[in-house]
């Protein structure tokens, strides 16, 4: 497996974990009138975007400010 594929696999796993948290929290969020847009997309760029980088992105829609910065404590198993 090449380095790009390993990076893409890591990003897919991160997105899977992110989505599993959102699904679990959906009811809690809706109790606070925060509704998730069901059209959450994950897109991969099928080649190196620029020198040696594998790229993908996902988008979510929210109506209020939410701090989405990565917090390692929330992802440790």
C-alpha cells in the first residue's frame, strides 16, 4: 500500500468516527434546537492535489457557531 492510500484510509476512518459521534448526539442536539443537515458529504480528490499530499474534505451545515477544532481527548478510545 502506498503512502497516499494510507492517508486516505486514515481520513476515511476519521470521517467514520466523526459521523458516528454525530449520529449518537443527534437527539441531544435536536433538544437544543440544533438540527443537522442530512446532506453531509465526504469527497476525495482522486490524485495527489499537490506535491505528495492526499486530499479529501467533508462538509456539514449548521445554523449556529460551533467549535469544530480537533480535540484529541474526544477521540481517544
